[in-house]
């Protein structure tokens, strides 16, 4: 049977400080996500989907291009609004990562791994 070595309180403190400084990586809020029940997450998702899209002002073409390029380069999520109304007369919005774009079109990949081809002229 192997025994753990004994350390003086000072040595133990130095080892602990070194561990928390260099080796331990806190997962932040991620560690608490396990406490949500699936019913809670489903209800929250449903509530988000039922909220109507708040119409944002029309952006200049340069600003739209800048946001698309940033999402493309950094692979970050971007929220786009279309100059299209749904049957309830509210603005349609899409959220995802830019999978490709050119001067006239953008391809957006949403969280369900679906691809949406959008004309730049359709964006707000």
C-alpha cells in the first residue's frame, strides 16, 4: 500500500497556490448548467421563440458588410434581420454563423446546422 507523502503546511500552501494558478481551469457558469432540468430549458426555449422580433433600424450596407465579415473571420454568432415580414406582420430574424458570403449573398448556418442563403439586399 502506498502512502501519500506528508507536507508541511507551508509546502502544502505553495503546492495549492501553484495548482490553482497554473493547472486549475474554472468552467465559470458552465458548471451550473447541469442544474437546469430539461423541462426548464424547453420552457425557456419556447418562451424565447414566442417573443416577437423587435424591429431594428435599417443598417448601412457598410455596417452589414462589417458584421458579416467579423462573423466570418472570427466564426462568431451574428443575428440578422430580414426586410421580410412573417404572417403575423413581424420582422423575420435569423441567428447563426456566416458560412460564406460574397458581394450579393450570404450563407448563414444556424444552431440546428441548417444553411440559409440570403441576398444582402434582404438584410436590415
